[in-house]
């Protein structure tokens, strides 16, 4: 069965059409990579899926395991199992990671009419998930992201993902240069948390990340459309040849 089914999705920012008919199908257990030149609409796609304000959907549909995703609030999308790497505030002074995650986990449980976790069960869960991402206990008791290094923020993000156990994680690895350490953390988290029930979409400008996360499918987004889909070999071809040959095919039309 399909986990995510995006059909002819159109979206605008300030009346300007950015997504011009996206079609994408994701099954449980799959890893998809979305690549493409800067300004193609990769981040816009993730923002639209997240339900971020300021993005107007002008056409199409998104089915998420049987629910119409676009009809849900941003919060309910998250409760339904959609995780976006940038969804959580960058820094929250005065709120420790522990308390932040406790609230997030218990809100989700409430959505499904489950009782809040006891303090000891929550700590047990934290310990278990922390081990997966090798997150230091000290980091967990500090304010969310405050003074975290780039690598610590990444680790924290993957930790949040591990805690929330999403059905679909969308990791928008923006063009801010990820160092090798951060790449390793992201990839290690994705690979460890992979099951045959969940799926991941990795958005990246660079082929490099795909040395660590092996995608089942690679899509190229350009001018608001997916212009090419292939296997992992497509990413290698793009690394070698760049995007110009694909752009030319599209621009000539
Ligand atoms: P990518 O992630 O592929 O680099 P984006 O989704 O960030 O691309 O941007 C796609 C297009 O939308 C670009 O032309 C960009 O200038 C425009 N855009 C993105 N965000 C905004 C915004 N907040 N306001 C106006 N235009 C935007
Ligand atoms: Mg960009
Ligand atoms: Mg982007």
C-alpha cells in the first residue's frame, strides 16, 4: 500500500507559482532522495507538506496513509506521523530537551487517546533513543539547541525523530554545508531507524549525503516539477555531469 501519494501538487508563494505539478509516490520501507539545483522548489515542497503558513496550495492532492494531508493542521500532520527536520524551533532558551520531548511525545499520545507516559517510562524511552543517536545525556538536559554546535543540532534533530517514530520523515538538508560528522549522524540515524513500516525522503543539493544513505529512488526537481526519476545511479551521474544536461532538456521544451 502507499504511504504517501502526491498528485499534481501546485503551490504558490505571494501569488507566484513555485510547485507546478508534483507527482510522487512513496511506499513503506522506501528511501527517496530529492535533488535538484538551488531554487527548484525542494524546500517549498517540504514546507507545503508540513503545512507551513505562507504557502498556498492551488491544486492537487496529498494522500498520507489514507488521510488527506492538506486538510490537516500542521500539528495533526505531525501527530499522524509526518516528521520534518526543520519543524522544531531552532532554539528554545529555558526549555530543556527532556521537557520539550516529553511534551511532544505526550501530545502525540493524547491525540491517539493514550495516557501520558509515566516519568520513569519516559526516561526509559529517552535512554533507549539517546543510545541510538549517541546523544550525550548532558545535551538532553540543556535548553533546546541553545549553544549547540552544528553537529549537536543535527544529533538533536535525529533524536527528536527517534522519539517521535514517524511514518514519514522528510529531512531537508539545506545548502548549509554539512560536515562529515553531521552527515554521519544524519545517515546513521536514518539507517538505524529504518523499518519496513516507515519511509524517508531526503532532500539534498549534494550527492555526498547519498554515499551514506542509500536511496531506493532519486528524483530531480527543477522549476517546480520532478523532471527525472531513477535509482541511486542517477545521483552518481548528477555528481559527474551536474544538472545542466537535464536543465537543457527541460528548458528546450
Ligand atoms: P530549493 O529548496 O530547491 O533551493 P526553494 O523551495 O527554497 O528552492 O525556492 C523555490 C523558489 O521559491 C525560488 O525561486 C525562491 O526564490 C522562491 N521562494 C522560496 N521561498 C520564498 C519566500 N518565502 N518568498 C518568496 N519566494 C520564495
Ligand atoms: Mg535553496
Ligand atoms: Mg532548499
